[in-house]
């Protein structure tokens, strides 16, 4: 298969004309963040905020023009409304050159947030429930919980998908033991699969050590397309490994995705619990039910004596759950096997389901499954009844 170059892609895009300016999208400076890797192409079409919704046909034209090129396996074109597009320049611009040093991921100083979209605006055909696994801060083992929760739900007989929504630090490919690139049917990407779990991550499309220097609107659009432009098929539940924190990416998920519920992950120490409360508050304010809280790294069991040592404090997440009035889903021990299997791409629920550590995750999955069933039951009871006369 011939290799596609950036110059070929730019040349194809010069044939697409922006009707508002009557200039091609490249010379008008609309094409940003062009990335090409082994036949997989990604870029954004950046327009003025007031033109956002009306520019979707132009985005599709750009995507289709690149998809027709020999050697292109997949195209991800995201529509962003970051700032007015009146910028000259005859080539596709790399966002890395525009990113201001020292600004936080997903936000630029003085940057206006996009207007909130109606909750539940996106629909993923065939997916019955969507559950977000979130944390107020990084480093609490959220992705480990998300992976083993997904595997636990699958062991309980559910059809499960796993979406890695952490654009800046995608770790799901390694944890799930997945390598290579997703295939496409010409219209949608096919999720990669291991251990019976359908999985999608931006990590499949970029090198593991690549720094994703994307602004908030690009991240939002990429998340939207990883959900709607992937052939998920029929799933009982899609687990979403959320990025840590409560920024633009998280708000995109809670405002635009019909989340069935959320699971908040924390460690026992006070500093982590403070941030976990922020995550809980975000879901509460956006009317997403919090199924409960998982306390990760809850205790360490001495290999010699079997004695529990509460290295990071004892019972902090349990007390927080009681105070907030939500379910405490369980304590995950700090154990070498959990870390080793995650790093090796052989998650403990998949490879040692009868171990004590795996049983903890499966017990958490049982509780989450019960919450999902209850939420779907409530949704069904609220649905209008259709009466057929005749």
C-alpha cells in the first residue's frame, strides 16, 4: 500500500471551498492540527463560533476528499469553533505552534467555552447504557478500575464496550493489551477487541509517547467522533474512562452524552477526596446519577503476616459516600498483581478471575450492574406508552 503524505492531503483539501469566503479551506486557514500516521489521518476544521453548526457539511466534504486518496485507511476530521477563522496562510497549521506554554490542558487563558449543548444530544445506536468512570485528579488508578470494571461486567454476562476518553494520557491500549490500528468499513472505525471487550482510544491512532497538544474544542470534537463514528454494535453498557478533573472534556461528556450514571474513583487520603468531591459535584450539577464511589489503593496486605496496612489512611472514601448519601461500591487493595497485570496488558479480572483482587472488582461490577438495571428500568417507566387502537 502506498504511503500518504501531508502534501497530498493538503493538495486534496485545497479543492474544498469555504462558501462564506469563497477561498479554499487551506488558504483560508481552516485546517489545523494535521496528523498522518501509517495511513490514518486526523485534522480539525476550525471556524468562527457563530458558524459552528452550519459548517458540518464542509467538515464532511473535507473528510471525504481525504478518504478518497490512495493509502488512506481512516480519516478523523473534527469541527472546532475556537476563534474567528480569518487567518491567512497557505498551509495546514499545526496546533503545537499555537499552544501557549504553561496553560492547562483543554483551556487557554481568555478562551471562551463553547455554549453548552442539550444533555443527551448524542445518540449511540445499539448502546443501552453509558457509564462514566471518573476521578477528581490523576494518579488514583481510575483507568485500572475502568478496565477491570468493564471486564467484571462482561464476566457477569453483559456485552461491554470501553471508550478511552483521556485524550492527553490514553492508557487503555496498553492495559487491554491492544496494538495496531483500528480498521474501517469506509464510514466508521471498527473498535479493537480483546478479552471480549470492544475498545476505542485515541492511543490507537498516535504513538504512545506522542504529546497531544490540542485545545479544548479539538478534544471535545474528537471525543464526540470517537463515540458516534465508531461501529460499536449492540452493547449492554459502554464504560467511559474519563480524563481526570472537571474541565472541558469532562463537561463535553456530561452535557452531550446520555450518561446512564457515573462511578467516582478516589484513594483514601484527604487531598484525593477533596478532588473526588469536585467530580461528584460536577455530575450532581449536570443531573448525572452517581452510582457510587470506589476506594482504590485502600490498604496493603503484608505478604508475610497477612496484616492490612492502611498506607493512605483508612475508610476515607466510605465516609465520603455516607456523607454524600451515595453507594460505597468497594475497596480495592494496593496489590502488586493489580499493577503488574495492568502494565502487562493482562488485566487481573481477565487473567486471574478467581484471585482475591479480581473478586473485589467483580463485586464492584455486580453493584454497578444493579444500578444500571435500576436506571434503565426507571427510564423505561418514564417513557410514554404507545396505545394502538383498532
